[in-house]
C-alpha cells in the first residue's frame, strides 16, 4: 500500500489525539456508573439469606426432607 500510514494522515491524527482519548473517558464514566449501580442494587437487595446446616445438606434419596 502506498501513501502515508493512517496515523500520519489528518484523519488518523484526529483519531489518535481526539477520538481515542474521548472513547477512553466515556468508557471510564460507564464503568464508574456501573460500579455505582451495582453498589446501589446490592444495598437495596440487603444481605444474602443465611443458610443453615440443615438446608445446606443434600436430601437423602427416597426421603422427603420436610418429613425429617
């Protein structure tokens, strides 16, 4: 391919100097927003339900765990 490389063109310079940094900033903002959303969702959901030893054990084959 003849001619200048992409980074040597006006369009390439604009891409690397303006577009890419802007994309990185927006991705950082998106990540920060998602982290905040997850934190709020976890706070609203409350603590996970505690499991007791009884409910953590697998049921015995052929027996109803409700009857024990």
